C-alpha cells in the first residue's frame, strides 16, 4: 500500500462567532504553532435533514446566518 505524505494543509472551519475562542484554544493543543488563526465573517446557509442530530435549527427548514445570527 502506498502512503501519502502531506507536507502542507489548510484547515478551514466555519463556526458561530461565540465558538471562536474555544475552537482556537482546542486547536492550539493539537499543533506545533499556537494562536494561528484568521477570522472572517461569512453568510452561511444550511438545512438540517431528517436523520440528523441537530446542533441548530429545525428539520427541513432552510436557514441563513450572516455573522449577526439572523435566520430567515
């Protein structure tokens, strides 16, 4: 079996703003650098599906969030 050697990678995570500090602190424990992060606002869309353990929202409803937490 051939092994893949990864020299560089980028981890991109989209999360609610209130989780940023906790997420960065958790990632700091797993890497050789710490507090390396770039934070930007984004507009997110999602629809929880039927067989889903929900983090946010109601099943089969489409949500939109734009940094401030507004749902449509």
